[in-house]
C-alpha cells in the first residue's frame, strides 16, 4: 500500500517479486442455518458481538502471526502490517505490537 492507502502492484517481469493481494482461504465451508433458528442466532450474535469479534480477531491474528513467523526470515526491511477491514488499529509485524492504523501512514 502506498502512503494514501492505495494498493500498489509490481508491473515488472521478475517472478520472484510478490506484490498485490493473495487469497489465503480459497475454499470455505459454509453451514446453513435453519430459517426457524435465524432469529435466535442473530439475537445471540448481537448480544455477544463484542466478545465474538474480539475472539475472532485474536484467533485470526495469532494464526497469521504464527504463519508469518514460520515463513519469514525476519530480514524484511519494509514495514509490514496486519489489519482488519476498517479497523482502527494494525498489527506491526516487524515490531510485534498493535499500533493505531493512522501511525503506519505517518512514517
């Protein structure tokens, strides 16, 4: 991403250079909820949304960091962040800490 939060793509021919997006989970297993249980599900979800969202964020973040650490040789000299769409904070993978998402554009 550039300093205006636009995705930047590599236009060259060097196939060892990765730039852009990569779909991590190409196939997802979906479960259908019976129509008669829909109201019950959404009532539960809305009543517990903060806890559910926090647990989801922690689970995905821990998984991603684990994969990053296994794949990385920690020799990347560029800033690298993990963030969730429209979230106010980003995880700085080089510093191993959460930062305000606006901070990554001020460097």
